[in-house]
């Protein structure tokens, strides 16, 4: 049997990645501590690895594909095939940022002020390439964690990952510059992409993962309306495309279906009702394939 080996990230993204696969139609089980969880697709094997290592194992063929941040792909300098961006994280759908941060009272105001300084970071490769692009020479040391507490006693500045910046502010640090923004990526090796069966399987998985993400925050709205109120109701409905309108067996009545953002439903349902809509139903969605 053909087999596709996919690496999924251990740590902060693991739970949300499993949930995304579930919405895409794949159930992964085996516990949070298992490095070899099972999946209800006999053509797929799952491996759990640190996101920092994922692209290297994919590039060298130990995995066919993997999920990790663009930042770690670039940090490793990995030559892999980008299948799609998966815009999700442990907290939100915003990208994570690699930022230069210093104590509030530091004299450092830009990358140029880092000349000759010491920087702590987990993303050594990211920082070194960024400094080189800016023509700055500084000492970059690997941080094993708790990076925020190392300034100013041990280093002059840090480069760390943040979504909101709240942790940095809580440690009396200010953001000087953003080095890069990173989304989660689904990617594969060049050898896997060259294999016809694996390529087709990867494209199907990428489509389903994207569809599951696109469905987040959206609902299906169904309602009935009389002919005299049809146009008025249609103008209230935002949609991916024009809403679907079908005639009912009761003459002069229509059924409308449309996909809308969940955040606007609470605003428009009262207006729809006031405009003559009846039998309004809101349904959650697992996938939206545009």
C-alpha cells in the first residue's frame, strides 16, 4: 500500500493542528505524549516532532511532508515545496512575529544600534541573516527558553516570537523592530512532490485543510421569504457569492441559503426577521471550498 508520512508539530501548535485535521475529516488519536499517533486513514502515518526540526527532516526525505512555521523553514534554509499557508496559531489567526525587544530604558532604537551588542534568541539563523542583510555585526547566542528574563543582565537585546506582545510588555520590554511575520505552512519534500501518487494525496489533504480553515468563523444561513420581500432580504445578506435562491412549493415563496461570517449573524437576523424572513436557521460549517 502507498504510504504518506506527515510530521505534525509538537508543543503549542499540536492541539490546534489535531483540531484542524479533525475538521478536515481526519481523526488523530494516541494522546498528547505519543510521538506516533494513529490516524483514521490507512494511507497516512503521523510523526510528532518539534517544529524547529520539521523542515530538515522533510528536506532530507525522512518525512514526506510536514507542518511548521515559515520562520523555522527559513531558519533551517530548507529547500522544500510550499503546499499552502495555514493561517492559525495557538491563540488566534494572526501571524506570529519575530521581534527585536529591549528594556524600556535601553538606548537601542534600531537594528543599527546592535553593532557589537549581544542578542539572545531561539532563532539564531533568522537573526544572523537579518543582521547580515543590515550590515550589522553582533554576537547572537542561542536561548533555551525564558528569553525575556535575560535582558539586561545577560544580553543587550532579545529576538523572540510574539502574537500580541503582551508577554514582552509584562516583562518591561518594548518592541524595536519586526524581523519577519510567519504563518504556519504545509510543505513537502521535492521527492514526494515528484511522486505522482504522493502529489495527488498531498493536494487533496491541502485542499481539505484549507477548506476547514476557511470555514472557521462562518455559518450557513437558511431562511424563507415571500416574493414581495425577496429583494429587500437579499440586500441584507453578505455572501461569498450571490445567495442561492430557490422557489418553494408554496407559490410566491422562496428559500434562501448563504454563507456568512458568524460575527455578523447577530446583527442581521433581527433585520431579516423585520424584513419578512421566516424559518431562519443558522448552521455551523466544517469546510468551505471556494
